[in-house]
């Protein structure tokens, strides 16, 4: 893996575009999935909105663990001893442990989620039809989620070695299959029985398994996985390295559930608006998520090679790119909120609440861009505790408590939770952004 080329801009764009494109296809699938379900049943759309935070947690555990594996591999590649026989053996054991964690995560998540999902829906919705639809979808997606967990670790490993094209192709193939199967299975086309929301779940897991079958073989061909040993110490290192990413994404689950409970005090329509917003914002946040996936191994490589100036250059370029994208997203939400909402619903109550909500929430976008880049920068530069601190500040300390306080003033004030939180987090990131001695930073990396 060669990351020593002089142009940071060229490297960022070259590595980011495939990731962004694959995420774009995924987001189109995300919107298409909800679109087809909404046309079949409004209760189904509400159920998807409620199950969304649980899916976020599932994805967080999968991709966060993969990020930890990729970060450690990139860091080892950047070290001068990266080619020694001892380091190679250590790397093989690390990779074997990382792939094992895909199986372990699947088993733990599935058992826990299947046990708790009924209770979750009982407190999240008062409508029986919504609860039943959600359980039908969840049981299929959870039981067959192994494809997601295995694919995530393999994808992050390939990205850490500089291969972003194959994971892109895998994501595209899975998403396209999902989009094609959605109407066929949901509505029962070509003589098949109409499966409703179950059909959407089946299409989702088939897409995940297809992506897994594309990325797993190259990993086994390139790395002698079976020559490495699964070591508990390596598993702990991977979790420690990936903890900020896992926390950053999984805490989304907690705060979305919390916000749903706050919005439920007003109406089911307000809850639905939040669910639609998260479908829409995924599309606009794609470039930022792509940048995050790219700068994580890139900065980690430069950190391992002890090139702090290159680390700062990557951070600066990524912030400029993300701000440009988020200002564009801000304009779209300000100008056409009704058009965006009407993709999913024509209910006047939802449109009325949503137009106000989307405009207010979009004020947070530029500040969110800053926070997202800094969180990954802290993690990949050996400041995992700082990254985790920022994540907890945003997801736990600010979002839900502020929403609860603001709800006493009315629904409109609840939407201001987003810009107030992101402004505060961005300010904290800037205060924490002080160059640290290399020896101090290395103390935050998981010990070998």
C-alpha cells in the first residue's frame, strides 16, 4: 500500500469517489426500499422508521469492528517494521481475529435483538399494525444478518490495503439486487405471492449476502487467513481501535430512539417526519461518510509513519470538501423540503410538520461536517479517547436532553436541538484540536 504520494487532494478524491459511489447506490436503495413499502402500506413505512435505529446499531457493530481491524492494519503498514517476519505473523493473526469477530458479532447481536425487539416496539408505537409490520421485517433482517457482518470486516480490510474499487462493486451489486427485488417481492410480481414488508426484508438480506460473496474470496486469496491464530488479545485490540466508530454509530440508535419518544408526545406524524429525515439525510451525507472511510486508514498510515504534517493536510482537505457538500445540502433542504418529503408521503400533517422541521435541522449541516471529520481524525491519529468523548457529548449529553427541554416550548423548538448541538460540538472539536506529541498520541493506540 503506497500512501506517500505528494498530492493529498488527488489521493482523497481518488480513494473517496468509489466509496461515495457505492454509498450513493446504497442510499438510493434506502430511499427506494422505503418508497416501495410506503406505496404498499403506510404502517409499513412507520415500521421501517422505527426499526431504522436498530439497523443503525447493527451496522455500527459490523462496520465499527471492521474499521478497528482496518485501522490497525494500516498503522502496521505505516511502521518501518511493517515488512519484518514478526510483523507479518502478527498481521496474519490480527486479520484472522478480525474475521472471527464477524461471526462472533453476528451471534451476539442476533440473540440479543431477537430477545428484545418485541419490547422495543411495544414502547415505540401504540398502533398494533405498525408493531406487527416491524416484527415481520425485523425477524428476517436479524436472523440472516451474517452477510452484513462478514462483508463489513472484509470490506474494511480491503479498503485499508488501498482497494476501494472492489468494495464499491460489491455494494453496488447488493444494492441493485435489492432494488430489483423490492417491487417483485413486496407486490408479488411475475406470479409470485405478495410478501409485503417481509419481501422488503428478504430483498435486503439477499443484497447483503451477494456483497459478502463478492468481497470474501479476494480476502482469502490475498491473505493466508488460516495461517494466523485467533487471539483474544487481538480481538480486544480490534474492539479498542474500533470503539470510537462503534460508539459514534451505535449511539445514533440511542438518540434516535430517545428523539422518537420525545416526538411521540406530539404525534405519530412527528415521529414519521424524523424517520423520513434520516432517509433523506443519508443521501446528502454520503460524501462525508465516504471521506470518513477513506481518511481513517489514510491518517492512520501517516500516524504510523510519524508524518504529522501529512495527517493535518488530510484533515484540512477533508474539512473543505465536507463543508462544500454540506452547504449544498443546506440549500436543498431550505429550498425544496416539501418536494423531498413528498417522495414518501402525501399526508398534509406530515408535510406541514416536515417542511418546518427540515429547514431548521438543515442549519446544523455545516457544523455537523466539521464534527464528523474531527471525530474520525482524532480516532485515526491515535486519540481514540478524544474521539469517543466528542461522540458521547453529541449523542448522549446534548441531543436527547436538549430535545426534552425544548419540547416544553413546542414541537418547533425540538427541531432546534440539531443546530444547537452541532454548533456546540464543532466548537469543542476546535478547542480539542491541539497538536499532541507523538509519544502522547501513541499512548492512546491499542497496545500490541
